[in-house]
C-alpha cells in the first residue's frame, strides 16, 4: 500500500504470520508439551510419528542448506543471508508440499 502506516501494518502482519508458520512447522520430538507416547520413538515408522517427521524435516533442511551454501560462493556478503534463506525455503516447501523443494530454488 502507498500509505506508510498501512504498509507498516501489513508488513508487521505478514512477518507475524511468517514466524507463526516457522513455529508451527518446526517439529521438536523432545518438546515437553507433546507428552510421552510409548509408541512414538526415534525408530518409529508410524505416519503420525513426531520423530519420523523430525527426521524427514532434517533431511529436507540438509538438502536446502547444501544448495544455499552453494549460492554464489564468491559473494561473501551473502553469507549472513544463508540461514534466513534456508528457513524461508523450508517454510515454502512445507507449505507447498506438492511442489516441495527442488534443487536450484535458492537462486
């Protein structure tokens, strides 16, 4: 929006929405609020296993990080942006699971 106040409000709303997505999409199988489930353990292959989701997300994060670290390695000023870029790509791929993450999306 051209109005600075409207633009700032919209930007704050979108940032809040983004950080909420980051929290929602980050699976921590150690979190106390999940409670202890004897059937959910690191070796579980159940579809609703928090551990299985955690390991799947870690593989996705590794793939993204591998590509992000290759993004214009000669431009050292981009290094501080690697973590935010990886986080954005993770959220995008989790929100658009049919598309997922594809090599080169970091460019």
